[in-house]
C-alpha cells in the first residue's frame, strides 16, 4: 500500500519537476492525500536533485508553522501531524539542502498539495453525540452500547421460559483479533451504524440457512427482522440475512452498494448478517421489539444451555434494550477499540472519532491553532439559561496579540478590555425574555487585522419549575416530568394530568396516553409507559395470544397440570376434563365399571413392563456409546455469533418458570 502511494507520488513529482526545472529553479510540486497516515513519505528531496547532492542534510526552514511535516536524515519529507484539507490545502515548503554555513547550500521550494478524500475528515454529528464513560480506574473493554435481549417462548420440552441476557463487552472466548476480517462495522457522519458479519461456524450456517430457507422475504430476497421502538422516537432497526449463493444472491449487490468492499472483507461465507440502524438512542436506555416472521408451527433453534441446543416454539418477539454507555474519553467505535486523536480538550465522537474542537483550535485532530476571537457564555448550554438569570459573556483571544478587544452589546454600548488583557467577562444581570439578542466580540491584533465573533443569547426558558409569560407561575410536576414555559408539565409516557399525577386510563399507554392496548389479547392489560402486554392467566407471548403448553396453566404458565389419564387441562385454571371412565378433580378416580378379567389387565401390564425394559436397555447402550461430552462450547459460541443473540452459557440467565420433570 505504502509502496503504491509512493510510486504515484514519484510519478507526480517527476511530471511537475520537468516543468519547473525548465524554468531553471528548484521548484517542485507534489500531492498528498488529506488522510495520509502519520509517517507517510511525501517525497525524497535528494532524489529530486539528483545523485550529486546525495550526502547533504536537509531542513524545512519555512512554510510549515504548525509542524505538519518533518524531514528524515535521508531528506525524505514525511507527514508528522494530521493534515486537514479543509484547513489548509496547500503548503509552500522552503527546504534548505546543505549546511547553513555552506555558501553553496540550496533552497528548494516544495509545493505540497493536499488532495481531498471523500468522507474525510469525519464529521462530528451532535445528533448522535454519545456519552463519555468516566475512567473506572482499571482498563475496561466495554462496548459503546450495552444491549439486553429478552425472549419468552416455549421449549419443545414443554417449558415456558423467560430468558434475559446482556451483551456489553466481548466474551473471553471471542477472538477479537482486529486483523481477522470477520466483522465490518461502519458508523457514518449521518449517525447510521452497520455491523456486517459472515456466518462462519457450521452450526450457525445450518440455523441461518434454515431461517433463510423458510422465512426469506421473497420481495426483498433476504431474511429480515425489524426492531420497532414503541414511542417512535427512533427509526426501526434491522437484522438482515443475505445469501451469497442460490437464487437470492443478486441481493448482495444492494449490500455491496452500501459497503463496496464487503465481499472482499468477508470472503467465503455462505450467509452474511447485517445489523443496522439509522439512529440509535444515545441519550438513554431504549427498548426495541423485534418481531420475527410468523414461525407458524416451526421451531427455532437456539442455544440456551451448555449441554443443549434448545428448540423454541412460538418465538414471535425478541425484546432488545439498548443502553448507550459511551467509550472512555480516549476511545471510540462500537467496540470502543479505536484510539481518538483529538487534542487540546476536544471531545471525540463515539461513532467515528470525529473531534469537536474547543475554541481556538481546528483541524481533524484539533491541533492546528485557529487564531481569532471567540464569544461564549456561562452557562455554556443555551438551554441552561433561564429567565431571570445572570449570564456571563466571555470574549477570548486565541493565538494572537490583541491591541484592542471589545464587546458590543445589542443596545449599542461597548465594553473595552483594558490594555494587554486578552479576555472580557461581562455579566448581564437578570436577563429578561427576548428573542435572540446578539452580542459581538471584536478584536484588532498587532497587525491591524480585525476579527469578530457573535453569540446569540436566546433566553427562552424559565428556571426549573417555573412557567408562564413572565415565568412567575410554578409547575410542581410529578414523576420527574419537565416543566415547559408554555405547555406546563410535559409528562413521561404513561402519565397524564396537569401535574402528571394520573396514570394513563386503562387500555391506553404512551406519551399523552395516545396509544391503545388493543394489541394485547385475552384480557391482558398493558404497561402504561411502553405498552408491554401483561398477560392474564393461561396466556403468554408478546400479544398474549399463545395458550400455555399442554401441561401448564395459570399466570405466565407457571403451574403444572395435575390431570391424569389423558385428561385435558384448562390453560387458565388447570381444571381437568376427564376422559371416561375417569372422574375426580385430577381424573384419577374411576367410576364403577364391570371389573375386567384379571388376565386382560395383566397382559397390558406385562407388555408395558417389557417396553420399559427395552427402552432402559437402549438408553443405557446409547449412553455408553455417546457418553463423551460433545464439544458444545464451540457450538454455543457459533450460535451466539449468528445473531448476536447472547445465550452463551457463561452469561445467560436461564429462568425457567417451571422445570418439566
Ligand atoms: C519558485 O517558487 C518560489 C516560491 O513559491 C517563487 O518565488 C519563485 O519565483 C519560483 N521560481 C520559479 C523559477 O518558478
Ligand atoms: C529514507 O529513510 C527511511 C527510513 O528512515 C526509509 O524508509 C526510506 O526508504 C529512505 N528513503 C530513501 C529515498 O532512501
Ligand atoms: C447528522 O445526523 C442526522 C441524522 O441522521 C442527519 O440528518 C444530519 O444530516 C447529520 N449531520 C451531518 C453534519 O452529517
Ligand atoms: C444575579 O446576581 C446578583 C448579584 O450577584 C444576585 O443578587 C442575584 O440573586 C442573581 N440572580 C440570579 C437569578 O441568580
Ligand atoms: C446596554 O446593555 C448592557 C448589557 O447588555 C448594560 O450593561 C448597559 O447598561 C446597557 N446600556 C444602556 C444604555 O442601556
Ligand atoms: C473570566 O472568567 C474565567 C472563567 O469563567 C476566568 O478564568 C478568568 O480569569 C476571568 N477573566 C477575567 C479577566 O476576569
Ligand atoms: C465580522 O467578520 C466577518 C469576516 O470574518 C465580516 O464579514 C463581517 O463583516 C464582520 N462583522 C462586523 C460587524 O464587523
Ligand atoms: C387502537 O389503535 C389502532 C392503531 O394504533 C387503531 O387502528 C385502532 O382503531 C385503535 N382502537 C381503538 C379501540 O381505539
Ligand atoms: C400484571 O397484572 C397483574 C394482575 O393481573 C398484576 O398483579 C401485576 O402487578 C401486573 N404486572 C405488571 C408488571 O404490571
Ligand atoms: C398471535 O398473534 C400474532 C399477531 O397478531 C400472530 O402473528 C401469531 O400467529 C399469533 N399466534 C397464535 C399462536 O395465534
């Protein structure tokens, strides 16, 4: 790669130099990409000049005030600090070849043109600004987001299970080798995240292939699960399975359209998984419900236990709680595995590592001084400025020597800093509601250059718990609701009333109680905040429309039926519907019938005994044969990677409400 670049560079300067040498001077011109890595060779000055200058030392004497380049002892000009095309797209370097005291030393003019690269530098998008995780002392390897998955389903063994598992850091068993091209993660300037993985382990492929085969969306050509957020603040997330063979492989072109080199990075995978979201919650924990395609009566295979790959029935929803935890200050990326380059107090974006420079700095790493003046306020966040409040306006001079610095107020009054002071702090007492009044800091430097910076003071909020035109009324909101100057209490989902003192009326939920619970079936109520159905006895599932399995009844199917002799058991209350001739509460009493001849009873008993003996013998043999514990760990791991559904034994929380004996 480095070789290819330098060849290109060599070619470029050869062309440029033929032109400039024709004019008789030592003027050269080279190109360098704006995203060139530190240490990238720009050009070797000696080879520009020819073999007779081979031993002379070189030094940059002009044209690089902020140290973007340095010269190696062999006269190779190298990138020393990050370049930023937007800040400076051309450098005119003056390079001395030979010792200064040597009267024959040469001066070479090197024009370095910084070329634009699409998508660079990364943009700091405040829309999805992630929290910064404070250092906990020891080094942590937590991810930017932690996610908790919950499922509720019936196992083929007849248990109803409620499972919950959190994934917030790599499992010890994972091979997190950064050079292993198994996962491609992209996080764009537009807050869009995509995680693409090849399904590689055999057992994964088997399960994924089954899902694909039976549940492929004919129209889209993929197996697709969408994850919906109840309050609709966030767009749907997507889990999608692509096939690299068979009749739907054309769909890969869509994937390659999004990630051009995906097939190069994930070679030889029959199936590829993409998890994507155009906007993940970055402010607080948020719940998504992922609706699986109707699985009809098919079972879904999942690994729930170290020793067993469990098959689940009626698995219609997976609940995912996404919680943004943030990366440590010097890290970024979904896995918090990349190093930030931001300097001078700049904040680093958790998605793409873009830097939010503090005043007076610029460039992709905020390490290039930005001479000028800045205008800021205390409190710094406009939403923290209340009416009435005292706000301080600051004018600060950066990397310049000021002759005059002044603050111009909207009423025309001017505050001038005393000579030599490069800062003005002016406190405005008891600001009153006004729309966007502009204050301007103006600076004249020692070279008579004038700089200015404006700040808009938009005091629109009353202080906490205050409302009204003059902020003279109180809100007294309950449930931690916020108090809006005009609307009063803004209730959290599930609450209503002028002070948020009331729960949403029965059958409604959400923000402003604007949604209904008609989705929850069989008399289920729904959680006022997020609409989660609370099933009545005898039912389970996300919509409470799945009846308890045959031998279960009651709330969350927690009770075992006591019915005997093939009697059906009511899913709600466990009542037995006896089959004649049995009666009684558990259908274990017999109505008086003509006694059967003893032989007739004994014959079935004997054959039953024989059957039991045969089964026991088979089981015993089987155990001897297959007594070796299979390599389950690997399989579990594989399953895990399939869907990022974390049922690894080391972490999962297996809470069967009832264990079938
Ligand atoms: C070489 O570049 C310098 C500075 O860019 C310029 O002053 C000079 O005129 C150039 N010489 C020739 C021969 O182009
Ligand atoms: C200059 O030195 C660097 C290592 O210091 C080396 O990589 C490079 O190839 C050398 N360039 C030339 C033209 O000798
Ligand atoms: C930031 O992200 C939002 C949401 O995706 C998008 O609309 C906006 O254009 C992005 N801003 C920039 C500067 O890319
Ligand atoms: C503003 O400052 C003055 C003087 O320091 C103080 O008396 C007043 O309470 C402050 N006002 C507010 C709203 O903090
Ligand atoms: C103009 O506004 C500033 C602060 O905004 C204040 O200190 C000053 O007294 C005002 N001057 C006049 C003439 O109103
Ligand atoms: C202005 O305020 C800042 C902090 O807000 C303080 O550090 C600085 O010393 C103040 N400068 C002057 C000249 O009062
Ligand atoms: C502030 O500076 C900008 C250029 O940086 C200039 O266009 C503008 O006219 C200046 N504003 C005032 C009021 O001087
Ligand atoms: C409940 O809401 C759904 C849409 O969310 C609507 O179609 C339905 O008519 C509503 N039912 C009632 C009883 O309001
Ligand atoms: C669900 O409903 C039952 C009564 O049917 C109630 O006792 C229980 O507290 C409810 N659970 C939740 C989480 O609302
Ligand atoms: C429950 O309802 C959902 C949607 O309303 C449907 O997809 C599913 O098949 C139903 N399940 C059963 C067991 O009826």
